C-alpha cells in the first residue's frame, strides 16, 4: 500500500504547491491562517450585502434575510 517507494525527482523543478511529497511542518498554522482569512472576507461580504439589500417586491411571508437586512430592521424600529 502507499503507491510504492519514493523515486528520485528533479530538484530544479519548482511548484507552487510544494512539489513532490510535500509535508510542511507548519501545515496547521497555514490552514488556520487561511481559514481565518476566508472567514474575514466572508463576514465583510455578508455585512456589506445585508446593508445594501433592498427588495422592490415585498415577500408574502417571512424569509431568513429579513432577520439581518437593514431595510427590515429599520421598519421594526419605527413600528
């Protein structure tokens, strides 16, 4: 099992993914940093989207985005 022994490979070939048989020692840190960056960007996109959301045709019943959309929060505050 395991696909056989490791064979000699050319050392002059560069790969952005790390090349053959890469096992970076700090993979957990790299994964946590990447995950944190993805979460930060997703949160930013979500807040901007919720702030700018406007509906021309009002929904007949409650929809999930009514909980966080600025348009409906303003209506709730004035009522």
